[in-house]
C-alpha cells in the first residue's frame, strides 16, 4: 500500500504513495451504512406519530455520529487487510441485524436487543424456518451483495495513488482521523441536546425522549428514534456503565410500603393449589369432541371462565410473571439471584409464609431438562422458592424424551409423577409448565399417534360443529389442516392430563380443598396457526383479539361457598400480571402492591390493569399502544376518558417498573419478614 521513492527536486525528499481506495473506503462505509438503514426502515414500514413513513430514524444524527466515528478508525488503520476487516465487520453486523430484526418484527412486532441474548441457546431452540422473513432476507442479501461487488470493483479499479511527503504523513492521517472523530462526537452531542423533554413529570415516561434514551422502556420506539447505530451503541454503553442506586433505603422503603398482610378469612385460605401454564393454548383448542374435559370446565358451574384474559409473552416470561408478578425486563432471574435478591414475594414463598401446616410443600414440574432456561438454579429454595423441582430426569415412564420437539406426553409425565403432584398428607402448591403442546405443528410427532387417531375419528362431527358454532376459520388446504390436526392432537394430550388430575383429586379425597388454575402463556403462533384460524394478519399487532386466550379456575369449594352463583367473568379485562394478585386474594396470601404490576380480578382495582408485553406493545382488550402516546382503538365506543385512563395506568406501570429494575439489579430486599 505504501511505497518509498526518492525524488530530486533541488534536494533529496522521501515521499509515500497511498492507494486512492484507502482514502475513499471510509466514504463508501458512510454511504453504505446509511443505505442499509434506509432499506431496513422502509422495508419494515416504520411510521412516526403522525403516520408518516420513516426512511431514517427520528434522531438520525445519533446514527451519523457513530458512523463517522467508525469511518475515522477505518481510515486510521494503515494495513489494507485490517481496513477491510473493520469495513466488513460493521457493515456485516448491520446487514445481519437487518435480517434478524425483519424476522422478529414480522413475527413478534419486536426487534433484537442485547438483553435477549442473555437467554442463551434456549431462546434459539424455539425458532423454526417458518419464522424467518425470507423476503426480508432476500432484499438485504441483494443490497449487501451489491455493496460488496461495488467495493471489490472499486478496489480493483482505483489504482491511482496519492503522493505525500514522508514528514507530513502522520500529521495528515491524524488530522483526518480527528476530523472524523470531532464531527462524529459533535453531531452525537448536538443530537443528545436536541432530545425532546416532557412537559411535566407526570408524562415523563410517555413523552420524554431524554427518558427513552436513558431507559429504553419502549424498545421498538427507541430503535425507530435512534436507529441501528444509536440503539445498539447506547445498549452497549448501558451494559458497561450501569447506574447504581444512590439511596438503597428508598428502595427498601418502597418494598416495605407495599406490604399487605395475609387474610385468614379468605375463601381458599389453607387450601391446596395447582397452577398449570399451558404452552400455546388457544380458545379454538377447546371443543366437545376432542377436548371434552376442557369443554366441560369452560361450560360448567364449578369453573370460573376468564373470557377476557390476554397475554403476549415468551413462555419463560409468562411463567416468571405468575410466580413473581413484578419482573425485570433487563435482567434474568438468575442474575437477580446472583445479586442477592431473595424473592420473598414469590408465589411459593408467599404460599409457605401463609400456611399453618408445618409440612406444607411447594413443587415445580416441567417435562424438560432442568437446565432449560436455568430452572434448576433459579426455581429452587435459594431462588424463586420451590421446595421440590421435578424435570425429565425424574420421569420413569416408558416414553422417550429426545430433546426439543421430541417431547414425551404431558399426560404421561403427570401420571408418572402423580404422587408428587398430589400429596395427601399436607397442604401443597403444585406448579406445572406443559411442553408437549409447544409445537412446531409442521411435522409428525410419534408420541401423539394415539391422539391423531382420535382427532381423525372425530373430524366429521368436529368440523361441522366448528363451522356452525364458532367464528373461527377451518383450514381447507392440506398443509394448514395438517397443522391444525397436530395442534389439536397435542391439546387432546393436555385434556387427558387435566382429566387425570381431576379424577385423582376426587379419588384422593382432595376435591373440597383443592383448586386448579390453568392458563395459556401466549397464542398458538407456531406455523402461523392462530392467524389463519382467527383470520388476523400476522402484521396486525394492534388487533388484541389475537392475544385473547384461555384462563380457567376449577374450584368446587368456591362454587359451594358462593351458593351456586358461580357466574363467568365475561367482561373483565385481565392478563398474566393479574394471576398472582388474584391467587393472593383468594388464598389470603400476603402480597406486595409495589412489587406487583397486576390486580386481583375480584377487586375494584382490576379496572386499572394494563398488559405490557416483554416482546413489544401494551394493551387492554380495546386499546393498543407501542409507546403510550400513540394509541390504536380496537374496540367499539371507546371514550376519551378510557384512553386517558389507559395512558395514566401505563405510565404508572413504567414508573413502578423503574423501581423493580433497580431492586433486581442491586439485590435490594425489604426489611419486613413474614
């Protein structure tokens, strides 16, 4: 790249000749980085608050500033190979993230952030080929391919060299490098000072871009406003420079002030509880032919049916919310355990603290390896608080577990461990997260063969009933019908498991003191099945109907206590956040209103509940928003008062969330001990 010549110009002078591409490679980087951002924003169809199409982020100077700083380092490197490594590394990362984000946005309405990377390999095992946005992949590959071709051609054609006096080389390089850096940091600083501030403290979380820049509370909004380089640079800075709490006592007081004592007069105080999180359970999974037990429960007098229950989270997050309620969005449970947080207000710990039975036990079940999402570490007595953990290693039945997607039947898993599920000599809490219903529904699963046959034998009656009695769409093509068949067969397995539990409860004399709460973690989005059956476009994130999924409380004792007036909860919006407060209310458990983001369904406060997804967005049954300020009206006759109430409750959620983030990060615990 650099050559030395001696030239006679009155005296001998040494000069250096530099390839011209070395000067222009940083310029190519600047142009290509901006083009990739344009392609990404336009393809994803981002719009601003006014509904106008966004070609570049709102605060584009954040992007440009980082791009200029990187370009300066590319220019500074004297080695040709090293220059190209930097050039392709940053453009390659941007290209890769464009592909990842187009897929995540099309599937979840979300983008990838570094906090998701903490989930590790578990987060990728659930990804199948049907998730990938192949059009987005193709567009980005074509654009990136053209950029690589242009760069290669430019390097081959740009043979011209620029001569420099040897003595001036260091100063020229330094001046140009510093020009890139000063300009980059300068525009970055200018943009920082131009961030919109809130008109009042009450609306800071909703309207302040300064707050958004520091907290990234609305991840998608932050990405749209700060762009690829701004978003990911600030994410790295937040990981490196963590803000520590200055006044620990403020957070201890926050915890103590939310304490609510146990209530020994509660209807189910001292009783047993079984909580079942059913993977991907959707309302159309329940019918009188294939899932008769669930059908009876959803139509029977001894079950409360929460018709307006909504959720939209990854399974592990749904599980953590029902066990803890107030959950960090930036840190895993294991991280909080490591930091010293004691999870005093978790469901198993609250259950034990309220019990008068010295032998009370709390047990967690999941037919997968304990290492999956680190549950064998996070869920025990030193973490969330379960006394007993049962995983696939504890199963001694005849079926074979082959790893992700090759499950054993949940019905067989529960039957095999039924004595641990239903102890008869003391009060118990049993928490079970299903797995055989997980999906994907694109391939044959040998363990479900018996249930495939049941579905096939019922299909004629089922299809007639389904078409005439529901608003769902019965698939007509063979592929979609095959997916429904495999999904329904998995739900037959789940139905049989619930039937086994109820029969065993009766047989063991536990009917009068044992209730079952079962709920779905999210809709059946695998293979896009729920979108096809419900007739909703996958990109229609604001249509909350797609997130309306089942929650049922089977409780013969409540039915008897309430004099047979066990009416369905038909019009009360509730979500995953309301499950733990509702359990605390019914069982008289102590609780903490400051660490809980939800409310008991049976309290007046339930009207203040708002669901906030760890994927993206927040909503009730008739209002949706990505950022509080911009709302989409889903239901009919929604008043301005209801919109204002939604915004106020969403703001309160995020204010409380800011406290919870610090508490988890610093391992801050309250001073009150049950």
